[in-house]
C-alpha cells in the first residue's frame, strides 16, 4: 500500500538498461535492440569472442568467410579443436545451439589463452560502455538484472556454456569492494545463476592484493603482479568442474587469463568466460 502511494507520488523512472532512454517497461529501446541484434550477427573470434565485423566482408586485411566458406577453417592452428570442449551434445537449456565460428583473431593466434572459450554480449563501446559505467561507478546495482539477462541470452548461442557446473565471478579486493559497496561481477553472476539455474561460487577465489594500473611496468611485470593478486581459497568445489568466469568487461583478457590458470591449477576441468562487454578485434597484428 505504502509502496503504491510512493510510486504514485514519485513514479519510478523506467529506462532502457543500455542507453537510459525512457522505456515503458524497463526493456531495451528500439535503437538498442537493433544495436544488439547487429552485434549478434557479427563474426567473432572462436576463442576470445572478440568482435570481428560483419560476415562476408573484408576488413583490415582479415578475410571474413561468407556462410559456407570453409577456406579459413584450414588456417586454424593444428590441435585447436582439442582445446575446445565438445559442445552441442548436452543441451541443458533446451535452446537451439549454433556451432562456434572457426575464425581466430591475431591476439589469440599470438598468445596461449588458458581459458577454453570467451564470449561477450557486445563490444565495449557506445551505450554498452555507458551501461557498464552506470553499473560500476554510479551505483546502479539494479542494472545487473537486465544486463545479466542479456548475458544469459548470449550464452545460449554457444553450446559450451550449457555444460557449466558453476559460475565464478571475478573477485574485487575487499577494501575496494567496501568502498564501492558491491562487486558488479558478483551481481551479474547472481542474476545469471538465477536465470540459468547454475550455482555461483562467490568465495572460492579471493583477491588478496590491489593491482593499480602500473602503465610504467613491462607486460611481464604487470602479469607477475596480477598473478600474485588472486588465490583459490577453496579448491574443493572447483575440482573436475566446468566453470564459467563472470565479469563485466573483457579487455585484454589478462585478468581472466590469470584466474583461468589458477582455476585449472586447482583442478578445474574446463574454464569458460562470459562477460557483458568484450573487445573489437581488428585483423591488424
Ligand atoms: Zn536504449
Ligand atoms: Zn581472439
């Protein structure tokens, strides 16, 4: 009753979760729906999920295959198929699952990624970027639910996610988390866990050190700092499991790579990564 009166006096602002425009029922506005549909139609790197552009186009020197074009499949490094867990056979979510693309971006060709597969809803740009910033820095915790829903939808497009035993949110340093009041990755993981009916392991991984962005350091020094920042505090729930790491943004993949490595060391069978925002990969080296 009280709530109804309050809502009458102060009607809640109903917004598109991405751009913040008015929306009758908090659903995506037409522009953002079209934007996400466009991203969903893009070719992505089979390993890191980096967005590569529209199918059938030639951009930045990378040739994108048109549907049915198998020439590029032969360019994949040998043994790559063994790295991916076989997908599509188990369909716990009851959705029709499409096959992975087989195009690999230059960054994945150049380095050894310790995760089996990463995917994102959209590249970190435009309203997608704004939504992440509202969730992360402007206290809009409630955004985790609609953004988590979009992540759940994106996970249905990739069969490997259907085999996830548990979700592992990227932890924050306790001091930083107290400052912000919440960890957005945990909120996203909880929303996803609820939707997909998958448990969320919130305490197996802890961040014991803050890692300020030390741009003056070399890449290997930064990696070393990052490596010492996380520990698997409880290895038992990880053993033999297929885990999906949940984060808001995948940028270079260095944090999720370190975490994937640690989870594997602790006995995880396979590590996948699902983020709300991802990268845009170009064909340039
Ligand atoms: Zn919108
Ligand atoms: Zn890649």
